């Protein structure tokens, strides 16, 4: 019901169609318009396009600079002659700071996924594009081993050895091997390793990896790259899922503006299952390092994207090879966007966090109403009134803008802090000396400490060090504030 209310009140499709019509006819869109460069090599001309999100969302993306290249970059399909360009986008920090995917609780991230699907549907509808999805298939694969095992199963097995791990151990080890010795290898990812050696290494890994008996020194860099691509290719379900494969393809084939492509891709990343999203992030971080070493390995962004794309976007069925060839340029473009803008794509849009807060508040209000109709609970509340009056009065005595911060790993476990308009999360951390090697507790040394917002209208939120605390406090006055290690 909450999702239906959100879809009716926040993303009215009729209103967005009017926005699209206004853009096409040249009418004013006031604060709901986006200004994008026309991607011309001549004089830059601003063109109004419909805002797929709210005006708040539109302001999150900002072109910082545009650089044009002749030999390398992205082909833009809305022009008759090919133009290659790279545009640098940034996400403007609000006073709440930036929130990465891992900063929210799993329960809140589930809501983010639901809201992203609603938003993506409205986004495509506003542009007159049909959002196509494949039927979600039941993932079948091995229950043990390394290759050909579903990500969720692999992580369940690995978490028995390393609790809290988010990326499969074998995948981490392959990436680590390549990062340590292979980033400067000429043609890495492009030049294949020996097929016979890769096959033997595959079998040896399956037998010895979990026994810590595998000798990584024997593995050549090109063979390690072959194993890495094999791992991704043999996943029972593609890393970017079968269900949303058409949506990824559509965002390039049907949407010409790179800014709109980026916004659609951002929502698609929010839609991915947690295991897929975390594994994809680790892989893209590695690819970014490969591109950064282009001077030595001769692998630029274009080369890497063309080689990696067929392993990420896999078609199945009788026409699989034909479909992959037809979509080769499209999927390579998507990979370039993923590598280039990964720092943006793995942050959670602030307007979605605001909607999660509203959903949580609505759920709490509904729960309170149900409790009021429970006579047994009302009697219990009457009995507890006297016990609660005194603490409530004490809490009410706390002046406006004062929070109590808890630091369980510190010798001083709590502190009342007066907030002002310039107090940031990192200022509170500094008060507790959490990032100092001279901390008062051995438990915190070597750990990255962060301030967490817990409860109230959010499950758990690891705050950006640059978040202005008075704004966060006013957004969620019922929250608790706890300093603890940030989840890795």
C-alpha cells in the first residue's frame, strides 16, 4: 500500500508526459527542466529536456567539465556523424552528505530497490520508452565449488569462513593477484592465456582453494585474467541479471542524451540484488585501475569495454550469438559508462533516502494506531506511565540541537554534544579521537570509525564525514547516534 501511495503521489505519469510534451514544443519547464550540452563540436547550445526525476534529483547531477577526444571515447548516436566525447559529471553534496550503497541497512536497501523500480518505470514512460523486462528465472547451479555456483550460494559458503564478506573469496583473490602483478602487463584482459593451463588451474582451484593449498605464485597474469573472465561467464545468472538485460540495452538504444543514460543506469544499479551489486563494484574498481595503467598495459577504456562486455551481458537461447553480436557496441558503451561513472552509480540518490524515511514514518504511525486499539497494550501502558514519566522529563530537558553520542568501543562511552549549523560528523568523530592511533581503547586501533544514525525514520545510516549534523538531527530527531566501525 505504501508503494502504491508513493507511485500515485510522487511519480504521476500524466504530469511527466506533460513535461515531455512541453520540452518537445519548446514550452517553459521552470524548475523541472534539465540543461544538457548539445554534444556539438561547435558552439555549445543548451537544450531543455524533461526531468525524469523530481527537481531535487535533477540538481544532484552537475556537469563539471567536458573534454572532447578524436580517437577514444563514446560514440553518441543522435548525430549523423560520429562524435567522441567524455563528460565529467559530479554529484553535488547536499548538507546530508553522500550515501554509498553499503551505508544503509539491508532493510532500507530493499525499499530503495522497490522505489527505484517505480522511478525507473516513470523515467522510461516520461521519455516514451517501454521498460522491458525478462521473466525472472530460477537460478540453477552447483551447491558447492567455485565456478558455476550462484553468487548467493557462494557467499553463504564463504561467510562461514569470513563473516560479513560481501564479495566471493575466489573473486577477491583473482582480483588481488591481478592488481599486485598484472596491471602493467601489456594486453592484460585482451591477450588470452594458455587454454590448457587455464583448464588445469581451474581444476586445481576447485580442489585446493578452500584448503589454502593453492600456489598463486605459479599463476601467470594472462591466465589469471582468463580465470577471472571464466568465473563471470560461468555464473548461472549474469552479473547484471537476466531480468533487467533489456532495460540496460534500451537505455543506450532508445535514449540519446548521455545525462539521461547515466540517470537510468543509476536506477538500474540500485535495482540489482545485493550480491550482484557488490561483486560488480569490485570488478569495476579493478577495471578502472587497468585503464589508469594504459601507458604500460596498452589497454584504454575503449579496449577494456569491448573485451569485458560479452562476459557481463550474456544472451541465452538459439539466437544468443547473433544477439550478442548485434548488441556488441551497445553493451560496450554501457561498460564504459559503468567504469567511468562508478563513483556516482554506487551512491544512493538522496531523494530515494527521503522517500525511505517517509515510508518508515508511515509504517511507525500505522503501528502506533494498531497498538492503540489493543486494550491489553493500553493497560500495560497505563501501568508503565509512572515509570516512564521521569525519563521523558529528563529527555525533554535536553536543549534543542543537543545530541548524545555513544561510542561503545571507547573508554568514554557517551558524550552530549551541542550542534550548530556548521557541526559536521567528522567534528564529532574528532571529539572522540576515533581516527587517531592514540585512541583510548585498543579495540578501535586500525579500524575506520564512522558516526551512525540508528532508528527513528531510518534503519541504520552510516553518515558521510561531511554531513551537517544539525540538518540530519532535524530530519530524524528520534534517532540514536553511535560511533562504530564502518562495514567493509
